[in-house]
């Protein structure tokens, strides 16, 4: 039997016992007499059983309610996920054409060139939005040059070294201040560097 049934059985037994002992006490003057300790023990046992099974039944009810709420919550989450998936499918369009990422949508290309008559760039200041930043670098000089992107003395990216040609360097940049420079020994010290501001 479950706790609920045992609780009702103990309660009914307690009620019936109370009635029977009351009737006996009214009909017999000496009742319960020497049986008083046993009568008291009987009622203590019945009250204890009723109380215990009442507590156990309440716990069973609570667990059942929690299980029901948990199941309902899982069902609601599953329905919500299904709605989100359907919405994403509707907005996504053709699976062969994925949406652009934030960095792709903010990609920017900057132009930079070496001075053909000096160890210098044609500018010492560049600006860009955050995201993928590409510097297209052209070197018309017979001196070899490259272009690197650094921040705080740490190199982030560097192009190949070229003479009389073109190359590029790309990096994912967050807002901040960076340095672009030629890494050929002595060129940055001669002034072949500038500031790249990303904002």
C-alpha cells in the first residue's frame, strides 16, 4: 500500500478506537482500569502512525508536483527550441549562402605605399573600423620593404618582403591604437612606421 492509503487506515483506526474506548468508558465505570497503560500506548502508536504517514504522503505529493512541473518545463523548452529553429531556418534562407559574420561585415582594406625616393611610407597615419583589417602594400622601390602590424611591441601580422611589387597583410583588430612599420632592419628607425587607429 502507498503512504496515502496507510495514512487513511491509521486515521480511521484512530477514530474508531476513540469511539469504542469512549463507549466502553461510559458503560463500564472501572474502564480502563489496569489496561490504561495499554490503551494509552495504543493511541500513541495510532497517532504516531497517522502522523508519519501524513508526512510521507505530503512528501510524495511534493515529489509528484515537482516531477510534473519539470516535465512541463522540458516540454515548453522543447517547443521554444523548435520555434527558434523554424525562425532561424526561415531567416537563414539558402543553406549554401551562410550569413556574413560580424567581422566579415566590417572588413576594411587600407592602401599603403613605400616612398620610391626615401625610406618611408607615403603616410604615417591610418584609420579603420574594428574587424578584419587588410593593408594593401605596394613598393615601387628597388629597396626591399614589408609592412607589419604591432601593438605594445608585439607583432600581430606581417607581410612578405618585396621589391617593386605588391603584397598585403591582414589581421582581426579590436578598437585601439596599433603601429604599422617596415621590419627590415633599420627602416623603422629611419622613420618607416606610422599609427593605425581602430575605432
